[in-house]
C-alpha cells in the first residue's frame, strides 16, 4: 500500500493470535542502490505501532537474513513491513518470511532499532536502550549511527561519577554464541562524550570458566562522532561478548555503542587494501550526506560521501584507490581531508580516459582526520571506486614518515638492574675467595714448600709418605787442592762413579 506522507510502501501480514512466549520473525531482504531508503519492521497491536527492526542505505546486490525477536504479545497482532524511499534509484525486496515459535538465535548484526537483541545489562550502572528524543541519559549522542537521526536507537551508559564511581563497572552481555572453526570479526561503533568518560573494554567470555579475552580497549574522549572498532574472535567453545565500561570520575559523560556486526572472516589490518568485496572495511556511506531525496526522478548533481575511520595525525600517509569515471559522466569526484568541522580538498578527479585509473595521494595532517570521497552524480553514467588502501606512516614513495625515536630509558630500572648485577658479582667473588682460603688452609706448610720448589710444575710422582732420603753422599775433603777424587752416589740400588 502506497503511503504519500512516508513516500513509501507498507505491507501487513495476516492477524496472529496472542503468544505466550517469545517468537522469532525470520526473513531475507535486499537493499540495493544509492537511494534505497530504509526497510522497517513494525508490530501493530491494539492500534499502536512499535518499531522492532530497521535497516537503511545500500547493502549491496545480495540477499541478507533478518532475524527479529517478537516479544510476548497479550493480544492479537500483525507484522508490518514498511519501505520508505529516499529517491528513485534503488531497490528493496523481502522474501522467505516466517514466524518461528522460538527465540531468535544470536543475530549476526544488531542495530538496536526497536530491540536490544537480547543483550543484558549488569553491574553498578545500567545500560539504557534509548534515542535522542526519548532521552534518559543526558547529554547523549546527537543521533544514532544506523539512521543518523534523532529517532535512531543505541545502547548507552551514564559513566558520571555519581552513577558509576571510579573503578566501578557496567557490563552489557550478549547471548551465548556457538564457536566457529575459523576466526571471526566483530565490528561495532562507539561514542564517548565528555571529559574523562571512562574506559570501554570489549571481552570474549567462554561458556566455561571466568577467563576473558580482551579484544578492544580505549579511554579517550572521542568527541561528537561515532567511531568504528573491531576485534578478532577465536574460541574453541561457545562464547559471548561483553562490553564493559569502567568509571573514571567524570561529570556529565557517557559511552554508547551501536551497529554490532559479526563477520565470518578475521578483521583486516588497518592498512589492508579494501576491495569492497566483503563490505566497507570500516568506511561508512553516511546517510546524512549520501544521495538525498528529490521530488523528481532527475537526481543528477546530488552528492554522496564515503567516509574513512578516524586516522591518527601523520607526516605522510599514502592513499591509493582506483576510479571508474567515463567521459559521459558529468559529475565529479573530490577527495577531502576532514578534521573537526574543517575540510581541505586533496584532489579533484576530472575525466578518466582509461576504464579504471589509479590515483596516489600523500596526506599530511597535524590533527586526527578522516578521508572523504565525495561523489557528485552525473546524468548518463556511473561513478565508481575500488581497491581503496591507505598506509599509516608510510608515504607513496615507501618512506617511513612517522617513525618515532625510541623512548628514553627508565633510569630507575637501569640503576636497579646495575645494583642487582653488582651484588651478584660481590657474592660470587666472596664465594671464590672463601673456597681458595679453605683449600690453602687444608694444604698446610709442606704444601706451600712444595709449591715453591715445583714453581708451578706438578710432580705427580711425589709421595708425601716417604721420609727417608735415598741419596748417599760420602765425606768430602774440604780442601780445595784435593779436587773431586773418588766421589760417588747412588739412586736406589744403582751406583755410578764420577771421575
């Protein structure tokens, strides 16, 4: 049914009887094209509509599974699928819709639109499911990340000292999820506002035992923007995610999370090439600056933004990418460095003669920044990007520009190590000296005399038990004129004469 006020269509299921337990609505959907708008799932009961699931923006030319928990319903209800368009250049489809009499399994993605995806809050402070309009925790993000509107939902914790004292913890825990034979990647977006908002830790907790694995941690004031983060999950047993906030004593501060998604591949490194074959690699096609709606079918001249994650200051980072922009395309492609509310244009791509052309740009920034690809749509042909890669701290010539000198050594640690080495040396020398003196004392006077006579040459034939001299010397005439006549000596039984 067409709804002129929503500029979209609605489809309602047959009425369902009241349920005694939680049900699961399973379906497949496709959101393809730059002006797909959004797909919503609502529950109509007693004249009231409640949003329980939503997706918006381009999700690629593929069918994706949607799992939507349906809470216990006391009265008859209907399921409503609602499509709200943002233009005429997009496709939305649904297929294989079924209502299952059991809870949903852990979803691969959770946008928190209309539901908490069975995440449970615990600890000293409570995680709140809210949007900007409903409030609860204030101050809060100006919009959510999914819809980028005040109507969009997220999970948030007030980490102010009066609600979460220093060192206290608030934890958001997912349902248990079965292990996979390969490494998985969890992606999510977080928002940290105010001075000293606390620390956000993300853990993987196994089903058995209390040992957790930390896969992400940050404690900086991140400003107003939503930031992307991810972490690898490798577990041989069932596991669950835990988002933990530790209080730091700030005032009017908060930490929020949104758009949790689990993929079947390990997380790519930050400088890896994004081929766009399996998602946007942490880049975001922003709704607020994407293709905008129009009252006519002519959408030429409209703009779209592809926004990178936040990147650290750099003295030289190389950005490489490929562009398809045929002659007939009357639009434009700008590459912009965005920092805060300021923008610096890095490149304007005109006509591309080749089918695909590679561009290399060296980026220098003294502030944290983001890279923006701004596309301006033409009338007759598409504009395309592919194989986006940036190398933090390495310029396009392959030079390391952000190499930092090694940190100064810790003098206290060096002194302590030197003292320990000296003590060990003194103890060793003292032990050697005591050993030498003990040997010397046991050797006695004869040993000293023998040492002096032998002059360091060992006499292994010496028998200390022998006390008789075996050399016989006959009386010798002391007169010099007598000479050495008839002198003889013997060794043992052998006698020799000296003439």
